[in-house]
C-alpha cells in the first residue's frame, strides 16, 4: 500500500490512508486542490465553522496521522469517499464536478484491487514504466513488494503491530544483509527526502539480496513462531545473515561491492545505465 498513499488530481497531491477497509483522504489537500487557496487549512476551518459546527452536525471527518512535507506524522482531518462528497458540496469551485468523478474512480479502483490483486500489480507496473524503469527491474521490484508484504503479514501474526517495531526489525535485516541500516543506505544513495523509497533506487542485485533476507526471515518465523519482540529480532538477524553471506560471496566473485550509490533508474543523475 505504500505506493498508494498519495494520488494526484490536476497536479495537486492528495494524501490518503487505508483505514477501516476504505480510503480516507486529507480534507486540507482536497480543499487546496479545489480552491487554489494559499491557506487551505484556514479555508477549511471557516468551512467547518460555517457548514458543520454552527448548525451542530456531527463531524463527518476523523483525525488520522498523515505524513507532512517535513516528513513528520501529524493528526489531520480526513474523510472517507462518502463524506468527502458532502464536504465538496460546501466548497464553491468549478472543479467540484470533475473532482467528484475523480474521487469516485479512485475509490472504485481500490475495491477492484481487493477483489483482483493482479489489477494493483498492473497499475503499479504502469507507474514504474512511466518513470522509465526497464521491465526486468520492474519484475524484481514487484516481486520484492510481494515478499515484503508476506513478511509484514507474518510479523502481524507474531504480534508485531507498530510502525516503529517494523522499522527496527527491517533495520536488523538490512544490517545483517548489507552491513548498514536503511537510513545509512539512503545516505549512500544521496536520498535526502524522507518520502523517497530506498528500494526504488536499488540496483538489480541490491533488490535481490533485499528479497533474500526478507524471504528467509519469513520462512524462519513461520517455522519457529517467535512470540516476543526480542525473539523476532533474533529471527530478523538470522534471515539477514543468510543474505549477507551470499552477498559477501557474490562481492568476492565480482570483485566489487554490491552496495552502491548508483541508481538503476535510467537518466538519473547517479544512473548506471
């Protein structure tokens, strides 16, 4: 789901979050897209006061944590598709009708993807193709996403639920596989923005060893069923070490490091193609 946290309407980015089996959209982002207001937060505050609070209607939005431009997570007014339609009706804008059609389509696509997961993969493949990635790299990236999802599902089965715990366990796999944490890896790649996905900047071999570490971790966890965070951490290290051993042997054969500051994306500043 990571790839779908932001959608775009007429070049305006709309943050969203999958919550309670449906999409919730940032109200402020939608206000900005509809009004072009330089202060969409204040605009939304006035709409709330005029249309909802003054007439004492129950709030049709909830607060969820979304990532802000500074990379931090803040509670943000959000609404699902149904309630967002009601909010849009309170905002005079010539963009209202095309936005409603866009919003309905965005929500419907997710329902389709749940019923047929292959659609999500096809849409993601199209996204990477538009960015200029070659098809053989895309195949590895999509496989890596599936392996990562299997791992996070396994962690949930083991009682791991917080994003911080996921980050810690992921860092353990990375350290054992590559000798560095994901944040250190991003520095090597020259990725300064928090919303830049490290794996989207990896080469073929970097993706392969990432997949190996996470797949082996999943297999060990399914076999041993660790029931504490400490035990899961040990399993993560062991899974990463398997990939780390393979990486070191590969580096010995190739005579170069697998970890690189280069970027597989063609035409990038660091690109190796």
